[in-house]
C-alpha cells in the first residue's frame, strides 16, 4: 500500500497492513492471516481477528488458527453459530 493511500485511509496508524497483494492470495486463504501474525511476531492462536464477512473473515481466521469475531453491524447473519457483535464498543476495548 502506498504511503499516500495509507495516510488517506487511516491505516498508517497500524503497525502493519496485509492485503492479498502482499500475502499473494486473498482471504479466506490462511496466507493473509498468517502473514499478519508473522509481521507482528504474534502466534496465530494468540491473535483475535475481527471482520464483517462470515466466510472470508471469520471462517478464514478460524481456519488459519486465529480467534475470530464476526462484526455484524446490521444483524444480517441471524443463523451465524460463531461469536458475533453488532459494534466494536460492545467488546469493551475502546474501538469505534
């Protein structure tokens, strides 16, 4: 990601940003999740991934060995069996 694009998107505040361009394949493949863990030097099992897609984000993270939460802002996934939240503030970790 270019420096300009990172600044505009606000991702420049994060220690790393991994995309399919850097990981070589898109989610739900394990590579993007594992690349992020490697970049941060964190074990996948000690990593929480929060995403808004039940397959690409939640299941992809689980399959890669991470812990995961589905962010379901509009409560669209009523039959979802995993852990989900409607907003990040409900996690009590200061995100908005």
